[in-house]
C-alpha cells in the first residue's frame, strides 16, 4: 500500500512539473495516508489483543 502511495507521489510531481493543478490529487493522497495509518493502528491493536 505504501508503495502505491509513493507511486502516486511521483505522478503528482510529474503533473506539477508539467504545470497542471494537483490540489485535488494531493488531497486524495492525504486521505489515503490517513486511512493507511488508521488501518495500521487497528491492526496493531488487534495483534496486541490476540497476544494477551
């Protein structure tokens, strides 16, 4: 998943170099990062709960 985000970041930089607006893409990428962080926190909590 994080690899996909890095790929998206590269694409956004390419668009910026081409002079295209990237605000909506950057916002979407920000939401994707937040979702991944939330999922990682949930996964870690479930792992701790199953280990206890």
